[in-house]
């Protein structure tokens, strides 16, 4: 996700944090929240964010 958006996107237990280079941060509890945050903060297409998140989840053991 970070490569797609240029933002620091970090998973945590049940959430993601999204941070810009300027220090703006958002906490996201759902994939929809994540897609909205990355789309708003980086101008990335929301569908691309969802697709990338689902691809990453399927590549993760237990995902």
C-alpha cells in the first residue's frame, strides 16, 4: 500500500494507520476507511486501494 500511495501505511491489531510525510495521520478500522483515507490523502483511486489491500491480505498467511 505504501508503494501505491507514497504514504506510510502500517497494519496493527485490527486497524491500519496511514501517515503522510507532513505528519498527517488517520486510523482506519475497515478496508473502506483505509480506501477513503489513502484516496483523500494521496489522490489514489479508491478501487486501486481496495484491490491492493485485498491482494495483500490474500498473500498473507492466514489472510
